[in-house]
C-alpha cells in the first residue's frame, strides 16, 4: 500500500525480504484497489500457479496419474492451504519453484538450451522472492557437478544472477541493512520450540509426508533415474536447511511440501513392484522415527482462541475506519490492523518487531518523530509497542485513550488500547 503511494522500498520503507512480492502486490493493488481481500486473492492465485507447476513436474517424472495424485495431496495440505490465504513471500516462492524445476527437467529431456535459460531466469526470480530458493539451485548445481557438466553450472548460475541485478536499482546500503543484515539479529529458536514446530508440521501433513518419504525411500533403493534422485536431494537439502536455520517458524516448512508432493509420484510408479517385506520395513520406519517426538509433544496444537483474536482485530479496524480517512496515518502494535482498516503507517514503521528494537534499528525516538512528521491520528498500543517505554509515555501525554478492546483467553499484552490525538 505504501509503495503504491510513491514511498521508496528499503530507502523509506523497511522490508526484510527481496522485493518481488511487493511488486506483485503493488500491481494487483493498482489494478483492483487496495484491500486485504485483494492481497488474499493474490495468495490464492499464486498457490494455484504452484499447484499447476507441481502437476506438470510430477507428470514429467511419473505420468498423468502421478501428477493428479501429487496435486490432490498438496491441495489438501493444511499448511499449504494456510499459507495460500496470505500474500506472503512463502507462497510466491512456492509458485515459482516448481516451474523453475519443470523447465530444468525439460532441458534434461530435450537438451534445448532455451529451457536452461528459462530455468535459470526463473531461479533468479525465486531468489527475488525469498532466499530459500538456494535449496533448489544448489541441488541443480550438484546435479551438474555429478554429471561433470561444469560449463552448464556456470551458464545456470549466470542466468540465475541476471534477474537479481535489479537490486542495483535500489539504495544498496538500505538493501544491505534490511535484507541481509537484519536477519542476523533474529532470535534463535530454542531446540524445544524447534521440535514442537516440527512435530506440529508432521502431525498436520502426515499423509503427504508419509507418501513423499515413501517415494524418496524407494527411489534411493532402486537408483534408476538421476532426475528423480535430483528431487530427493532437493527434499533433503530443503528440510535440513530449514530446520537448521537460526529462526524456524512452522510456515517455513511449507517449502518441503513441494518436493514431498513430487516424491509421491515415485511411489506410484513403484506400486506394482513393491514387495510385502519392503512395505513392512517402510511402515515400521515411519512409526519408529516420529513416535517419540509425537508422544513428547502431543499437547502442541493450534491455539483454539485464535478466532477471538481475529474478531478483535476486525473490531479495532472498524473503529479506526470510523475515526480516520484513507489519507490518515496510524501506528499499531498489531500490523494486521492497518491492513484490515486500509490505513497507512509511517514508512519506516512497517516492521516494529522486538527484533528490530533489540538490534536498535528502531527506537522510541523514531516512533515519536514519526508521530510528529506524519501527524499520526491514532495509536493502538498492544503487544510489540509495549517494549517502547518512552514512546508509551509520549502517547499518554499527547493522545487520549478512548477505550481498550481485550481478547478473551489471551494475555493482557494482546489487548488493544486505542489512543486518538488530542
């Protein structure tokens, strides 16, 4: 929304990711108007693009039936459905990655250099979505190295770098600070919480995960096809890379669902030749490996009070809409409020997370200056804003509290204290 009004990304607007998702949203908002529903629709369209890419890729490797079953399993994945409802970098990368892989498979089949060009360029756009694109790129490079095709590695990496040259059109200092430096300050996910999120992921998509691991298992056993070996390598690098990163959230693991969905096509191809003994061994493996984790973290589940939080957000957003105009600025501890209410926030306050505060990328002084510079009409004090003590003092002095909306079954920090300018 801020970009469509002329504010410069990274230079004026903080954004801790590559820019492609912002460009996609900006185009959608210019055509259809700015609203949360349009943003959600963008996410749905991107998820369908990703699903179609999975179909063609699985069909290329295992036939039409394999493509259909892979698509069905991915489409009904709870995590994929959840991510597809939001216009996020995750779903954009999920949309582009299968097509980059499909183009590469066409290159291996036809040896047409145009497919390598397309795959390399799409990989570059994947990096402009999120840097998790490195897992597929690394898999393809290792495949070339295994085949001793070093010249093709150079071509592929060069083509991947071409779309990323567009970053040179931004303020490189700001890009470095937001995209590359800021992630280093993100909190480290504890081992306990890491295991809990992995367990939640395993429980939610157990069917797809089981079939995908089954396909990978039998592919490694037979070693008949280097192309399918590439998919297994991509699955391994993605899962290990994601769980080993400094900060792990459950939605990050959506990227493992893509290679898992394709791996199901390997299992379908093996259905007629799988022996009963192999089925028993694989079934025991699936039971033994995740069982201790599932037992230890059986209580982990999605918070049942979440609908109450959504209801409170819309109630606050409705009040904000009634008391302000589209051109007014607000500051909110919950960044979903400005989005739902279709109200602007000061450009440098797109992210006011505790991480930015602890890294001293944003201080109370910055919030106070933004209030004055942009004539902020409403401040909604909740969650993240509570850590900015001097700013809270400023708000209580220059703004009037007109009420507080609390969320049942949530801590006091989730209450929305609404302040309007005196």
